[in-house]
C-alpha cells in the first residue's frame, strides 16, 4: 500500500485521578496519535512519551521532532507491504523507540485493516481475552493506599501493582498483604533504588510478591543481575529493556526472571515479536506493560498480549480507570469474573478513533503528504 498521508495529533487529557510514581506526578497526560492513510483506510498508533523525560529520555517534543524530520519522510509516498519494511527504514535512527513505535504500529493497524483481520491474528495470537491488573500510584497515606487497593479488588481486578520509592516500600506493602493475604501483588520502583538497598528487597521475600519491577537504575542491567542473585522474589525489567539486544543481555546475565513488554519502549511491534520469541525460548515469561495510553495504545496492547508467552496479567485496565472520555470507541470494560479484558475482534486494532474528541483534546497538529 502506498502511504498517502500521515497526520500527527498531540492530544492532552486529564486523568481521572493523579498518578504518582517515584519519578513524578501525572495529572494531565499527553500523547501523539499518529494516523497513516492509504486507499481510503486509516491506521492509528500512539506515542505515549511524557512531557518530561522522567520515565525515559523521550518526550512529546523529541518524538514530534524525530517523527517529523526523520521517520515520516522515509515512509511518506512509499509502497509498504509489510510492517518490517517500516522497521527497516528506521534502523538508521538511533534510539527514540516510542517515536518509531507510534508510526510502525499505525502501519500494522493499516495493513491489518486492509486485510480485514484483527491485529491479534497477524501476531499469531492465541486468546480472545487477556488477564489484566491495575497499577496504583503512591498515595498520601498507607490507609489511603489500602483503601484504594480494596476499591480495585472489589471492582474485580485480580492483580494489583503498587508504585514504591525509598521510604514507601515495606510498610505499605505489608499493610496491603495483611488486608489481602492471597491477592496477586507486585511492586514497581521505576528505578528509584540502588544495590545498597539489597537488604530491603530481601525483606520483601516473605510478602510473596509476584515480582519487583525495575528496582534499580533505568539503564543498569548489570546491577539487576547482582540483585536478582540475592533475592528470591523474581525481578522484572521495564525501563532497562529498549531493544532485542537489551533483552538478550538481561537473559544472558540473569538480570531478571520476568520482562515487562511495552511495545512503545522497544520501538514497535516488529521488535516486540523478536523479544517475545527470544524470551519464550529462554523460559522468561512476559506481561504487557502500560503507559496510561488512550484506547488506541491499549487496543494494540491487548492484541499483543494474545501471543503465547504473555503469561502474567498485564497493566491494561478498563477505560474508566484512565480518562473521563477516551479518544477511541468502544471503551474497554473489565470482565469481573476473571479479571480480563476482551480483545476487540474488528479489523486492525479494532477500535475507532472519534475525530471530534481528538480535536477537542488536541494542542498541536501537523500533516505530511
Ligand atoms: O512503570 O509501568 C510503569 C505509567 C507511566 C509510566 C510508567 C509506568 C506506568 C504504569 C501505568 O505503571 C500502567 C498503566 O498504563 O495502567
Ligand atoms: Mg514499570
């Protein structure tokens, strides 16, 4: 298909509740929605970079620049028959995985729509609902956190992840464990600790956590290997894995027993598939992470999660947990009986972007043809 037109929409929306992590508090959430047009069809992808470089070095501004000046030009007007054709053209740009993923994933959606098949089918997916959990930010008090956890457990979430940082770890985790002795519970540090805290993480072993996510520095696979050797709880890497190389290094160094797959963090679905297959071979289970995406990004995440090595619940919650009104329809609901979300069955990502809502939330726009 010839890529006739590409649109970039920077949209900004209020979250239903502030989301505090060890690197900052998000109240408003921006993203770039990428639309790719061909033969009367449109494919969508989402770049979930933040305004600040707190999670990774990418921001909305760097992604806008990299997309406009380096990623859209080699694709516009070109004949694309496979998503890998796009990924190949991006090899000359170092880094910037979230910018790459947004355009590549829009092309995946476009091609799947042209074939009339759901994205999950193109990925070799094997399930029609995906087990999910909820990620809960740092709260003002331990009691407020326990109440928030209970609220989500009552809603049907069978896996709870809570954010931790130095000074907010053992006490809140123990309080949750006391109230909910058997719930699937895990902690995400977003790189806030160092190897000096190994003793603290050993003290978490009796809490029977599903895993500890990214305890150490964002680019430090080496020290995670040292920490994993000292604790029984599985370590899961998020920030440290930005490409198939990083996944291979983490596996060979035994830096983790689980990997959080974020398609945007690894540069798009082509790399995600490579990492999926590598981890499957190595016996490292995956789960799908989230970046507070709109329905566009979360729909792609659901399709990705149908692949066989996604063996743990993902950070893909119901729409009402994120935004009052999502840019895409239909919204996602939690299936209470088994803590799952049903994978859309329509062509491509299987949700439709409502352009009036995009325009309402839009702060910047550009188009290329
Ligand atoms: O570390 O997983 C993370 C959100 C923004 C940036 C980083 C992370 C997160 C989450 C939210 O934990 C997960 C979700 O989208 O529900
Ligand atoms: Mg994380």
